[in-house]
């Protein structure tokens, strides 16, 4: 069974940095896949954060994080990363990674989420 697992969340003061990791288990190779990060704050809808094409490394970001967050991946480790710099209190949320085939609009694979809390 294919699973995604996030790690690296925690507590940070505004202006600080955290790096989130998303590691795959099972037989998934991520070839022709997009890997994306989403977040959901209490009482808010799920929000897109960033995405990366596994093979070609093309990336995309939400306007709210552009210039502060960087998505990357390590093919050998089957791991995607989200480097978060200049954190703001409004970045506080549960962060999820997800994977979808490049021709699909749906994400069949999701992690359990990791909490990020940014203090004022």
C-alpha cells in the first residue's frame, strides 16, 4: 500500500524557518507525477501552497508564499521538501503533501499532515 508521511513541523517564531519533508513508502516511483503541498488552518478551507513536477522540477506557488517558500525533491530518497523562510503567524496550519498523476486533476495519495505553528 502506497503511503506518504510528512515530518518537520513544529513551533517557530515569526521570521524563522522550518523545512518540511514528505517521504513515500511502497512501490510508487513518482515518475510522471506532481507532488504538492497544501495547508489547512483551523476554521479555514484547504489551501494550495506549492507543487513540483517530479521528473522535470517545474514548480508553482501560491501568491501568499511566493518568495518565502521553496519546494524541492530528492528522487533517490523519494522525498519532497518544503523550505519555509520568513514565517508569518498566518502560515500556522496543518501542512499536507499529496501526489497525483500528471494528467489528473485529483490527488489520490495524501499524507497525514504535520502541524506548523508560528508565534507572533
